[in-house]
């Protein structure tokens, strides 16, 4: 089953959120320390991912154009509005910022090597081991994020399933078009650009910066277009 790993990933996020809701009454000072710990780890993950970059010019171009597009269409503001609408529909006296939890968790769970590699493995080889591992990590992270950011974390299941599921389904066909070395290079480079965004998330969590991460999301899609367009011409 091509989507098995993705579905298990989504289920673990839901379970982690439920467990996190049980422990929402812990003292604020403990939540603050926990959030700082998450920020440090997320920053470290971002750095580790970002240093894999080889094609810096293509990444820079993607970030510049993607950031300009995202800012022009007010992408992050629109994401915030979506979160606020969810909060208005779902909130029933619970504490927590749905918008912050939704966006932060979605970016952490979606942007990363394991999401791409795992989905590709599931689609190309029917191997779900990577996504099973990611599922447990995401479940634990969802639990911790929920205790600090609220129940909005659970809505991250939607982009996670859509994103990873789409990659898995496309991977079934993509190996018929591009050779394996192209896919290997793509995973490395898109991991690097994702790492930069993850790094920005970590800095935001630590309240060092105030990046509008959502505005840079188009950079990922532009990079995919640039990379495979270039690969198609070369190969």
C-alpha cells in the first residue's frame, strides 16, 4: 500500500496531540522551558539539513523569488486567517493559539528529509520504514508542541497527509522519467532549502527573530520546478 506510511504518520500526530492535551495544565514556566528546548533542537536540525546544500545559487534564487511571491500574495497572513477561522469554529473554551500550533507543527512535520525520502521510498519501493520512524518522532513532537502551543497542532495532519501522499503517488511514476542520480541530488538539495526554513522556525521559537516563514513556502515549489527543469534539459 503506497500510502501506508503516510497514514500511520498522520495517526501518530493525532495520538500525540491527544496525549499532549492531557498534560496541558503543567506550569507555564515548565512549558516555556520545554518550548525553548524544542527551539534549540529545531535550530540544530535546520543547521544539519542546510549544510547539505551544493547548488547554493539555485537555492538562493528560489528563496528570493519564493519570498517575493509569498509576500505579494500575503501567504502567511492568509494562513493566519485560516487558522483563526479554525479557531472560531473549533474553540470551545480551550486555551491555545490554533494558528501558531497549526503553522509551526505543519512546517516542522512537512519540511524535512524524512518526509521526502520516506514518501519516495514508499512510492518507489513500497518501503515504509523511514515514514514509520518519522511517525513516532512526529507523534512525540506533536505531544510536546500541544502542551505549549495548544490543540491547533492536530490540524497539521492535513498538510502532512496531502504532502507526503502526493509525493508517494508521484514517485510511482517519476522514476520512469528521471534517473536515480537525479532523485538523489534532488533529495539533498531540497533538504537543504527545507533546512533553512526549519532553522528560521527554530529562531522564531527562541524569539530571536520574527521571520514570516509562510511567505517563503513558494520557494520550495519553485526549487522543484527549477531543479527538475534543469535536470530534464541535462538528461
